[in-house]
């Protein structure tokens, strides 16, 4: 009799545990699915944190639902809601792309559709018998157990077969420096700052006043310049590694793995390693992580935990849906993407000036500004605009007037820094450039506009007597290192590789 009671108790325990197993399997499936999709590029600590957070959240929500719903109904409804929350964008893509319901491409219609669907589902479940709801709950438990085992199988396959090596460029070997004094180096990089050709021929804008001011400061402005990639992380890697990236595939770019690989490669870029090894104080004022430097928080690149979280409703809510609110204090309170971008830019300006006035030498500084990239958050005087209006404007395509005003603000920022550098450290090399050209251009040669960037170089004592009339990003530091640091790098051919929208050309 005692054994029967023990067996009965064990069966009861196992049945109860099975009923709540979804609290474990649903978040585990979410984490494993993302990890397998982006194998090797979602950090384990991020996966564990998200896994724990989802479990705790589900338990709290379940307890709340249980206060006014029956147990099995609460469980089924919770699974339904959590699935739509975690896979919000994935489900949207299925409706729009696979099912062809293009009306749902608008978030307003899509969210309304999901709410209606949830209400209908709730009333259907409430009308079902207790036994049917229990069977449905058990079925959902079994489904997620199976899905978890499928993902575990994928993980085993990925562990055996997937390549998680970062992107490579041809190795650059530096000659040893002599004991003579070498200049400090400053890089001021502005994101999506359009080139002379695009501004003049595409939009009739003459940037001549800014160029005149640079030339007064002994800068040589490249008349025909271009980036070799039309994506930020790829262009930054090609700049700092002074070369072309090997083997970027369409699949990797489309799935965002290539972005993770490029960011990983920037960590150990050749240029900063060179200056570190030669006892330079290296300052990295960007959101790119580089070994032995302090970087700022990541902003927008689909890397690390964002690979996992960008498809969730919470991410869409904070970084898209709420961005249109007409309250700047609200944006900074929730710290959404536009607010983070402006805070980032102001922090880069602040840290750059701190570096410029520092007494540390020799010195290498890399500052990356997320402007005049959209959204166009400030006017030509530097005054912060209505963030909600600026975000809505950016979703409608390129507003050239707002872009040009933001560009003028960038001109003022760069001239201010250049004046400080030349006053305090006149024997420094200063490189002013953009990572790529203007995307979403509606005038002129739209394809070329994405690569037509801006490059201007200040060389102390006119060590670089003539900067080539045509210069691309991969050759910028080949030129500088040859003239100022005793190197003998050959100039590479000029190629433009399209990595936008999953294309690799």
C-alpha cells in the first residue's frame, strides 16, 4: 500500500512538472533558435541572461493570469502571448512574405491583427471543455519539447561543422620603426557623410565653404574619393586593416553573420595593433570594441544579443514604435535608439576633446560619429530637434534639407576639433573621412552615391606633398604610413563591394 502511494505521488509530481515544463522549454527554444541561426556569434552569457529573464517573466505573468483564469486556460494563453512577443518580427515576416498579407507590413495593422487574433483565441479557449484545454496544454508542451530537441540536434551539427572565424583581410606586415620622432594621428570619421560629387551633381549643394576652410588649415581634400564598402563595419575594417575583406558571402550578409564577423575582426585590427606595439596611447572613441581600448556602447549593428532580441516585440517597441513620440525627455527616459545615437555623438565629441587636450604622447585617436546618418537629430547650429519628428521623417526616406543641415553641423564639429588639434599639437596627422557615401540617394548616380565618401588629410610639414586626386579608403593609411612611418606599402586597386541588403558584388 505504501509503495502504491509513493508511486501515485511520483506520478502526480511528474504530471504537475510536465504541465509546467513549458516555462523551461519555451525560453530554451527561443535561445537555441537564435544561437543556431547565428552560431558562434551570440555570447553565452547573453543567452543565459535572456533565458533566465524570460523564465522569470513567464512565471510572474502566469501568477497574474492565474488570479482570474483557470490554470490550464492561463497556461495556454501565456504560451500564445509569449510566442507572439518573442517571435514578433519573425511571425510578421511570415505573414507578409510567405502568406502574402502585405497589409500587415504596417505595424499598426499587424499589431491590431495580433490583438484581434488573441481576443478570438482567448474566447475560443474559454468555451472549450476542461479536458480539451488540458489536452491542448499538453500538446503545446510536447511541441516545445520536440522543438528543443531539434535545436539541440542543430547545435550538435553546428558545433561539428560551422565556421565562427571572423572576416579576414590580407595580412599587413609593418617594418620596424626607427628611434626618430613620429607624429600623433587623429581620425575623425563621420557616418554617411556624402562625397563632393554626390552633393554637387545629385543635389546641387556646394560644400565649397567647408572645403575652403579645410584648405586654409592646410588640408588636402580628395576630389574623387570613395569607400570600398557601403556598410559601416566593413568600411571601418577595411580602413583599419588597410585592405579588402576576403570571402563575404550573400548568405552571411543577409543573416547578419557578416556584421558580427567584421566587428570581431575590428577587435584586433592591424593599424591599432601597430600603434599599440610602438608605445602609442591608443584612444578608441567608437562603438567598436578594440583590444586594449575603451569603447562606447553598441548602437545599431545586428551583433551579439541584438541578433537574438531584435525580433522581439520589446525591441520593436523601444527602437521603432515609440520613437515617434513628440517628447525628447521621453526618448531619453526610455533610452530608445534615436536618444542613444544623440547621446553617443555628444559623448564622442566630449571624449575626443578630452583626448586632444591630454598630455599623453605619442597618441593615436579614432573617433566615429553617427552623423550625418539618419535620423537627422540636430540642425545646422547644433540644436537638438524634435526627436519624434526627426525619426518619422527618416522613415519617409531622405529629406535632403534636414540631411544638409545635419552635415553643416558636422562641418562645425570637425573644424572645431581640427583647430584644437592644430593649436595644441600642430605636428599631428589628421584624417577626416566618412565610412561610406549617402544611401537612399534619389538623385544622380544612386549606386555610386553609396560609395562616394569624403576624404581630407592634413600632413604636418607637408610630408605628403600631393594627395592623389583619386583615393579610396583601403589606401588612406597605406599612403600615410609610407610617408610618415617609414613603410613601403603598395597602393591597392580601387574596388567597390556592395554589401547592402544582402548583396555582394
